[in-house]
C-alpha cells in the first residue's frame, strides 16, 4: 500500500498512516528525514533512504550523482 503525505500535513494525518514500518522519502533527503523524525516522535518506525530518491535511483541504475556545486553566498 502506498500513501503520500505532504510534510506540512503529516502531523495532522498521522492516524491515516498505514500499519507497519514506514519509508519516508523525498527528492534529496531533507524532507524525508524530517518526516521520519515526526513519525518517530509519535512512536512509529520509519526509514529514510540517505540522499532521497534521486540518490537511490542513481544507485539502482548504477549511475553516480554529480556532487552539488559549491555556491558562495554573501
């Protein structure tokens, strides 16, 4: 069963989460990490693949992601 919950709605929809272990993911990993933290705070188990689904897709296909470019900010 797949369920998609936007991060900003997750706290209000915890009762809708399916039973069992959860996997939280996003494109680069930050929102998935935050979602897993919210789930853990409420006594549930959640895994978050490091680097998000873009990194995971690269691992599966055998392609490596390019490292992010450094940006200098003022």
